[in-house]
């Protein structure tokens, strides 16, 4: 993904940030700021992973193998 495309994606997310998160980002309360930061980070990650070019870029650099044994699921 080119830098201008990345900038566009992030700017689009910032335009959709809920009002409560905008207010809480400036709050003196650390818990409120953390909640707003987590929300914003999740929104940015979701937007980038939905972008087909971002997914294509990630395939060029696959994650390392995950050799953790699977856990049995019990119902």
C-alpha cells in the first residue's frame, strides 16, 4: 500500500471516530483515555485489514509459522 493510500485509509477512519472517543482522548482520566485509544486502534486495524491491497501486501511477507499445539475443545 502506498503512503498516500495509507493516509487516505487512516483519515477516513478518523472521520468516523465516535464523539465519546474524541472527548475521552483528551480526558485527564487514564482509563477513559485508554478505552478511547483502544477503540481508535481497533478501528484503524479493521480498516486496514479490510483493504484488499493491505491484504495483498501482507501476503508478500507471511507471518512466521505457528507451531503451537492445538487445544481440545470440550462442549
